[in-house]
């Protein structure tokens, strides 16, 4: 927030007023983290019963902390990277994606007379990782993260960037080995990643990824293998179209930023 919340807003927040919408609550919480004056106003807005409970909990915590040995020091930089940009359950999915791309590149070399399989599956490469980047069954700390102001678009973009940081080099290596256009490997990959995020605001990211994988497999991959030729959407002259689609989808996803605050309702 650029200005201090009013006393009325703080009192409504302290009372847990259900009339405050989620963006207003998150904005107040973010502001309270950096503003000691507003924290003092919040403390003055609580009821005597609430203050009594807080004092009892604080006293109990002080006793527990005094009896507990100090935790071992951890690398702060690694902690930030792990919690904000990555989640351990992504590793199996990223490994599976890398193996699938390697197999597709190898089959493209051995299976002569057929379209480049690695090019056909390139748009789908980031989707398994994106699907589990923000999902209650994939993140052990999902409930804690979902309750913080960092949840939503910011967290999803960070973890999607972590997925792409692994997938894009793998695609580049697979494409170089198969001798296919780097632009046609990466642009559809980025377009599908953004499309999954955009559709995720409507049906959830996991469902969006599954739907895109199913549609691309049925509409593009299967007919291309049956006809033994690349589809028009992956022809050399289609690269500008993919670039334009990626840009338009990115703009649409940013315009739908409010929808990312309610991803928990879908996933």
C-alpha cells in the first residue's frame, strides 16, 4: 500500500470483518510488516479478551523457546531460493521432462521418414512442471504459502521461471541434436506455458495443463504421426505467429492478475 490504512480499515481487519475482500486484507498485511505505527494502531484496536489470549500465547512461547536449543544456522540465500523459486517435488517432473525430450530426440534420429518428434512435443515440455508448481498435493507447504500475501501470481511466476530455467536449456540441446529450428522449439514452449497460467485463473493450473496436453496430442501430434509430416502450425514460417501468440497471452495473463489470487479455489 502506498498510504496508511484508515483506522476503520484496521478495526475491521482486527475484528476479522468478512466484508473486507482478499486484496484489501493482503494490502493491509503487507503494510503492517513495514509500519510500526500501524501495528501499534492494530494493537490498540484489539479487544481485552484478544489481548489476554495473545499475552498467554506469548508467555507460553517464551517458555518453549527458552527450553528449546537454538536451531542450526541455514543459508538464507538457499532458503529464499527453495521457498520462493522452487519446490522439491518439481524435481521428478523436471527429470521426467528431460528424459522424455532426450527420448524424442533419439527417436527422431532413429525413426527416419517421420516428422521431428522433439519438435512436436516441445510445446508440452514445460506443462508438467507448471502443473505442479502451485498445487496443494505437490507442495508440502502449500497451506502456509496460500495464506500469505506472496501467494498467487508472484509465487506462480517465480516457480514457472524455475521450470523454464531447466526446460529451455533441455529443449535447446534436444533441438540442436535433432537439427530443428531453435525458434520453433522455444516459442511454442513459452506460448503454452503462458497459456497454462492464463487458463489456470479459470480452471486451475493443473487442469489447464492437462487440457492443453490432451488437446495438442489429439489435434496435432497424433495426426502428424499418422500423416508422417509436420503440421502447418510448426512450419518454419509459423515462428512469427508463435511470437505474437506468446505476447498476446502474456498481456492477457497480466490483465487477469486478480484471478491468480484465487488459485487456491481451483487447486
